[in-house]
């Protein structure tokens, strides 16, 4: 993905621009480490989301909500190229006995978060993808995250959290079902 080219740019331009000696002992391998890190944190550009989902046909009552909470993630803010991280919680109401393998939630979240992002888009991408592929009656995706661009720089608002929520289907339309799903996710 980025490999050697990024390492060379990092060494030449960034280290020199901040006034560092690019030949200093502690920095000699830094460009290669940074390139390797960027390959990892932007790996979402290399994968295909459709390969990440596995749907099972199970006899599960279609009036029962399934919820998975506090799935950790880390992404990079596209405005400042600084990390934001937190937890994703998902609830869905299955249809036609279709459920998703639980571990696939983490894989899907990683796929969309391993790229330059904004939290609002990330929440919508996860919700829309699951709604399309799983075809449930409804789905709710909540992300709560801390943004380093707010805590490390600028206003330095330590420990502030941003919460986004996207709903689709009956969990958007039916306030009683939505309330039940939110309660399962630990959100009043």
C-alpha cells in the first residue's frame, strides 16, 4: 500500500519540517515504522466488505432483538489525521431467520474504520451495509468515541465523547421497538 514511498516522504519532509535530524540514531528506522503503521491503520482501503459478512439461517423469532455492545474500534479523522477511538454498539431485529456471525461485526467495523473517516459517516456506513446485506426488519448502530483532535490539540477538551446513532427500518419508525433496542444497548 504505502511501504517505502511513505517512509521516504516522512524522512525527507516531515522530520526535516519539524526541525529534526533525520539521521539521528533514534529516528533512523522511524520512516519505515511509520510506513508500516500507515499500512495497518489504513488497511480498509485494501479489503472488500462483502467478504467480511457471513449470514446464517437460524430458527430465531423475528420479534426478538439481537444486540452486541461495546465493540472497540480506532479510526483516523480525515480533517486532522489524528486518531479517534471508542466503541460501537449494534442492535438488529432479524428477518427470515437470517442472523450474522457475531465476530463479523468486529470485522465490518474494522473495515470501515481503517481509513480516513468522520464519525458520522462511519456510523452510517456500518448501519447501511448491515441493513443491506443482512436485510433485517431494522437496525441501530451507535458509536461513542473520543477524538484526539479535540483532546490533544485545539480546545483540549479532555475526556469528551461524541455519540452518533443511525437507525434503519422498523427500529427507526417504531418508537416502542426503538426504545427496547436502545435499552438493550444500555442507552436510555
